[in-house]
C-alpha cells in the first residue's frame, strides 16, 4: 500500500529555507507571497494491507527515523484508505 | 490564501535519499518497506483570493523558481478551493 508522510517544522521553529524562497519570489516580482514554509514529503510503498496496522507501523517509522519530533510535526496519509 | 506545492522527482530519476531511507528502515526491522521516494512540500501564504488566478501564479512560481522541471514534477493544492 502507498503511504504519504508529510513532515513540516513546528510552529515557531526558524525556517531559513522558507525565508530565502519567500525573499526570492518577492524579488522575482511575486509580491503577493507573504510567507513560505518548506517541508518534506515522503512516499512509502509498504507490503501491508491492513490500514490500521499500516498507520501504526508508519507512525513508529516517523518517531524512529523519518522525522525529528523535537522540531518537526508529521502527518500520515493513506490514499487507498476509504 | 494557503497553497500547497508538492514536488517530487520524475519517474526514473535516481533518488539516493529515498534509497538510503529505505535501506535504513529495513535495517531497523521495518522489512515491509519496499520503496521510498523523497519529495518537497512547500506551503505558501499568498495575498490573492481568486483561486484560478492563484493557481496560475503559483504555477509560474514553480516553473521559475520552486521546481526543477527537468527532473521534478509538481502539483498544486488549494485547500480552501471548493
């Protein structure tokens, strides 16, 4: 099954990359841009068909390796889950 | 308005970061992981209320700065769009 994990910096954590992009877009004439935040999107293909167990396993992967839970939030999407 | 831009490597482009994550997860005992792809998720806050024009402007930002269209695909989500 396909799983999407979105990882973004927690509210209040400095995001220099987002800031740089925001400034660059303004400089390029996109003056309507107010704020930019950059996160990661990780697409996983996993050999598991039970959505509940899948979600639990992927949460453990996030806590162990994929995200730095001190400064990052993650959320898990399972597109095939009804 | 909030806009989300998801950027991922095109099919067939080598993804060493995804590969490294996949191997690490397997090594940690997550043997159900078959494949991992890593992309970016950019959240933009934009001073524009017309969804059609917003989408057009953000597409231009993607082509100009946000994505490398030679090796990356992007897709635009507008959560508030009905």
